[in-house]
C-alpha cells in the first residue's frame, strides 16, 4: 500500500505541510475577515436592540404609573 511506503513518506509529509500552510493562509486572508464582519454586525444589533428594549420598558413603566393614578382618581 502506498501510504505505508517508507520511500514516499517524505513526499507525503511535504505535501501535507504545503497543503495545510496554504489552507491556513487562505482562511486567515479570506474567511476570518468575514467572521469579524459578522461579529461586528451582530454586536451592533445587540446594542441597538438593548437600547430599544430599555426605552420600551421605561415607557411601559410610565404608562403603568399613569393608569394606576387614573384608577385611583376614578375610585
């Protein structure tokens, strides 16, 4: 079997090192910027949604207080 041939072991190791080094360079240059871009976009969405939720929560608290005052005045 060729994978166990001692004469071709060096060529196989060299080929694997070459392949993995090219694979590493490709992913550092092409894939990683896409992941960083996605993370930035998601972080912006989280911050935006958090701000919106806090304003909605404050508005609901104000409405609850006003409706409680109206009910007390009515009774």
